[in-house]
C-alpha cells in the first residue's frame, strides 16, 4: 500500500470496520459501509470509462455522498474536483470545462444548473444525481441506483505521484486548480499528527491504521465537525481529512445554512471533539448562542469538545476569550494558510495566549522583503509571507504564468508566496497585516483592511465589518466600509468612526461607514468585498 488517503482509509477499514466513519443526522455509516459504498461508486465510474487522471466534479452540499464520491474517485486514481455550489451557468461551465471533468456528481436541487452547461462539456461521460428534491436534469444516473447496480471495485495499486487538486476562487480572476501530489498531501497532514503526538513519521498505510486502531481502543478517535462547506479547503482538509486519516468520524450538520443551534446540539448529541470554522463569521454566533443558553440556566453539554480549528478569516481575540469562558479546557487553533499551503498558527487556551493577528511560524516559513531577502525580526519591515515544505503545490492546473508568480525558488528552495503581508516580531513570530491585493493606499500611507475591521469589531454593538478602499481625488484612496450591528444594539456610523480613531492612527480610521443588515460573506465565512462595495452605496 502507498501512503495516500485511499490506501490509508482501506487499511483503517480492515482493522476497525464497525467504527463510525460518517454521521449526518440519522444517517450513520461505519468504515465498512463507507468503504463499500465508495467502492461501488468507483465501479460505476470505471464502467463509464473513467480511470487514472480522470476528473470527477463534486457539485454537492455537505453530505455523506460528498465524502463517498471523493473516496470513489481516489479509489480509481481519478482526481475529485470541488465545485462551488453557488456557481451559476458561466462560472460552473468554466470550472468543469477547465478541469476537463468526465463525471459530475450533483444534488438534484442543483440539476437545473447542470442542465444548462452539460452540452458544453466535451469530456463529460457520466452525470450522477443525488436526490434531495425535484430533479431538473436529464440523462443523469441515480446515485442510489448506481450503488445498488455495481459490485465494489477491486482494490488496486496506486501511486503517491497521483494528482490531487483543489480549486480555489482566490481574490481575483477565475477559479484555479491547485495541484498537489497525493502522497505529499497525505504526508503533510499525517506529519501534523505525528509531530503533536511525538511519534515517528509514518512509512506505510498499515502503520497509520495500527495507530488509529489503538486510539479507537482507548476512546481517542476524533469526531470532527466541519461547520463550513466541504467544497473549500478548510472544511475538507481540517474537517475531513484530518479526522479520517486517524480513523475518526466526520460529523455533519443537516441544515445547509449555518445554524448555530444545530451546531451545538450536534456537538452534544454526537460527542464532537473538534469543530472546524472560518473565523468570526462562525465564532461570534457560536459565542452568542452559548451566552444565551447559559442565561437560561441549562447550558449545552460541550464536555466532548476539546478543540476549535479556524482558518481563512479573522478570528478575534475577544471572541476566543468568550468561548474559553464557557469551555475553559478548549484549545483554539487559528491557522494561517491558504489553498496553496500552511504558514503558521495562533493557539489560544491551555495557558497559551496571543493577539488576534500574531502567528507562530510553521517550520520553513519565511517573510521576504521586495528584494527577496528575509525580513529581520523586530525591524518593522513589511514583507510577504512565503512557505516551504514537502507539500509545496506542483502548480496551478493549466496556468503556467500564475504558477511561476506564486511558486518561486529562492537560494535553491522552492516557496509558495501566498499574497499575505506581515511583519516579523523580535521573538520571530509574525503579525499578519492582510492581503497585499487588498491594501489601501491613502495619502501615501498603507492601510490593511483586516486591521481596521478588527478595531471596528471591538465595539460592543458591532457584529461584523468589512473595510475597503474607494478612489479619492485628494488621497488616491480613502478608507471606507460597511458594518452590521448586534441584535438589540444601535450605533451610528459617526460613533463607530470616532471609536476607531481612538484605537488606530488617524489615517487608518474609516472616513465613511454604512450600517447594513448583514455583512456579505461567502458560505465559508470569507469576505465578499465586491458585494460590500455595492451594498455600501458609497462611491
């Protein structure tokens, strides 16, 4: 067996077949069932002519079928392709065509969108429909019928050089497929486990399964709940892969919109050990629900929850501290990273404490200045964060130009440049300032929106905030933004602007703010600055 996800999962199935693998509401699948269902779908893929290097689009909401279809693709050495379920005709067509998908697995409620693009996909061989309502697609095979009509696919020999790909929308442009070798991706997430546990690096899938079996026998198997979509790296990698490579269960909520009551009830019902979120967009409502429930005198049972993991958006320190008031034993892992790789982490709890934007670097992470020289700790120089590891992506699929800009070699070492700007403190931790592409230049001064957003959100009446720059005749750009208010509170834009001036240099404070009902964010919690500009009514 190779040391790759499908081989590890097959080895885990062999040693602990009856243990839980996937849970969503009343649906619960053991490792034996998860493997069998995935193997049957793999047979259906193979029967349609898919094989090594084929691409399988996953146009699905969080569900057992999402995980099964991904596993089925891995089984035949195909690449599962994540597809944003918000994409409409042209966006959907672009991604499926760019990836050259030969099969697409989709929920029937998304069938109309598939119907609009199917005849423009020259590589398409198979459409598989997961029933969740009335169907609008034609010439699609039923997911359940395919499982019933195919025997499990035989296990095959696979390679660590097989390609794993995750599409990212990025901050600009069309979606890009970030390519990894399947072996390097698997080893990267396994190394995080071995490092924390003080274990030797794994060499075989059987070794991983052995450790997973011992953990299960000791009642230590993880139960991870991705609260964000599996179609994004945070949800799949931190909420899916990390649990499954340890033989644990992936627990999903049933509601497709983030429902904080269901989240805490699921933690309580299924003894979730780790919740995976995306910053304040998830954490603030979670904290509010804990506060409200505690006020009734009957708190949620959170005794199983030992960890909250966040990545992809700002996670404010005061929100972390609020969660720790309710769950003192909690470890909060705030991970600095992107689809292109990890950079660092901010750990709160268990005696650790860091400011919101202060991150301890992962091994191999550097901050380089504009001349590709390392930024000296304590110098105050702003540089760009770059990371290197055995898991630096191979590049962007069919985009050599962007690959050359993002994945560069310095002094013989290959780095990923993520686009994040930072300073390096005297203790060699970094303070993240924000994305260089979002930086506002006002009167010659650089302002990073994330810093201003954090300051605004410390006001007790503010629920969320996004800051951006608008063209200004005098200053080049001026700092403006939108904010939403906590239920039962009120605050004027002028009050917030004055409040921010107390906490930041005058040039960083917003010149204009618009109060809106809801600050626009994607389902994964990431900021939607384009919509924020439209909603602001500012120009």
